[in-house]
C-alpha cells in the first residue's frame, strides 16, 4: 500500500468511528488489511494535519481540522443563509441569497449531520438528500429549528 492509499484508508476510518490513539489507528488499519508500523501512523497523522477534539462522550479523538466546531458553524450558516427549506420525498430544497449555496452546502457536508446523505449546490439553491428512514419534510423541520436557534 502506498502513502496515498494509506491516507485514504485513514480518512475513511476516521469518518466511520472515533479513534483516540495512534495505536487504535494502527490496529484499525491492520484490521482493514493494511500493514503499518507506529512511526508510519505518526507521520501520516502529521501529514494529514489531524487534530484532537472531544467527542460527544468527552473522549479526545482524532478529527480533521475543518471539522472542529462544525455543529456551531452549521447553525450559524443556516441562520445566515437559509431563506427557505422545503421537504419533498427524501429531499430538502434550500434557497439562499445568490452566491451563498456553496458555503451552506459545505457547512452541511462538514457537519457530518447524521440525517444528511449528501448535498448539491447551485447558485442560490442547495439540494439535500436525507438518509433513510428520515423524510425530506422531517429533515427540513429539523434544519429549520436549528436555524432558528442560531438566529436567537
């Protein structure tokens, strides 16, 4: 496995589960079929710019720098840029002022919201795909409530 493949595997593992130590990361890589040593994992962590943040349980885990504070950033982004949210089927259509759909979609993507499968941004519209079994209407209501918390 080359460095690029190993970095991709690390990124995938960190998206799937919390990992708190270099040993945990090395073990997870080995479990995934990648032979690594501790020094390689240490260098990879540095090269990827990973940081430690507290997860929901208070445990320090590795995260991507852009993911720090993503929950608050999403609330702020929704309060600032989401003009309307309309659910339909498993989709949510969000209108924004012109030019603000990309920053809103990025905030949604970085938040790794558990009910969001993905986003597509246009010029003033973001299309959000809800994860099953959540409907578009339910997700729109949830995001609308979150945007109101940010506006208060």
